């Protein structure tokens, strides 16, 4: 309600949809933003995303958590909703390295939900020298953004 109108105004009133990108917890933020608002976004790049938050919630579960956890709310989203129809027009790039601290099950779980729901996505797995760290993400992001155009 604040950020998108600000960006639109700053970009001379553009009405185009946006891309959301992030690394680690920012990957979760990008996934959540696009999943909840595909009418505003049409691309997402998540790098080494921390997409699964249950272990950080200490057993807490409520509607706030549910509706901010795409792996939980996307499987229940109706096929006839505008949100689902707009998700069909999006592309999600889920990338990770193979080095230390990469949570392989996070990307696999998100990709499985997207596959089950026929949401366009691509999984990118980089080699063992691609650590969960900024040097990897600085290399990844420009390559993925160039492929999204």
C-alpha cells in the first residue's frame, strides 16, 4: 500500500508489474510478496531462500503465519480466484548453491507446491563452490535477471 505506489510514482506512473528478488530470508520475502500479490509482480528470484519458517516459530501457528507462508496457503488457493489466475502469469526462479548452510529441503518443498499447483517456476542449483553467501548471490542475480526479460 505504500511501497508500490511510491515506486510507480518515482517511475513516472508506470503500471507494469514488478520483479521481487532476495537472498536467504529476503528470498522468503520475495516469494511471499509475489505469491500474495501476483497482480503487482510477475517475476521472482529467490537465492538460497529461507522459505520454510516452522522451526523459527517455536510451535506458534495462527492465521497470520498461515497467510504469510506460501507453502501452506498456495496448496489451498482456489483455481478460480484472481490470485491463482495471476500466479499463472508469473515466473518463480528458485536458486541455491551446493555449499555449506544451504537448506536443500526448502527449495524442494516450494518447488513441489508450485509443481502441484502448475505455477510456472524454475529450479537452479549451482555447484559446490556456490556458498550461502553474498559473493554467490552477487554472481547469481544479474544472470537470472537477464533471463527474465
